[in-house]
């Protein structure tokens, strides 16, 4: 039978550790982000089906769990990027990884870079040690 002292200890120790709040990215992400993740998942599902692979087979090939593979195909925003990349690799689509965020396709970034380039280039004066 617990004593008053034990009950007080249990109450205090239960307040000492609080579970972290779950991530709320799925609830707070902009529509474009949610939609983009869902489209990527749908495209990965289509690629898997074209190869006549089950989710379990692809997950095994990619080295991820079945549940993680399902989350990728569902476009879950809380699933790690590595899982998406592993599934691409397992289906032989690693060339798509290179095109994912290709700096050459970033027109806005290139324009911003051009506006920040200096108008003229100055070379440092070479310091001579006096020996010829």
C-alpha cells in the first residue's frame, strides 16, 4: 500500500518528464508542399507498379521498412528524405535525384546571383619580394 510520501514522489516524478509534442508538419504545411509530397508519392507508386514490385519487395530492396515505404507513397511529410531517395535508387531512378534541385534549372536563383555580382573585378596588387 503506497504511503503519502510515495504518492507525492510519484506525482512529482511524473511531472518531471514530459513527452515532446508530436510534429505538426502535416497540419501546418502550405498546400503546395502537401500537394507536392503527395504527387511525388503517387509517381513513386506508379514507378513501382510499372516494375511489378510489391511495396514489401521495394522496401526490402531500398533497405527501409514496409511502413516507411507506405508513408513515402502516401506523401507523408514527416517521412525522411532518405527514404524517398532510397526508393528512387532501388528502382534504378538515381538519375532523377541529380535533377531534383538542379541549380541550372533555378532561374530565379540565377537572376539573384547576377544582381549581386560586382560591376568590376579588382585584382590584388602583387607583392614583390625584391628578387628578380
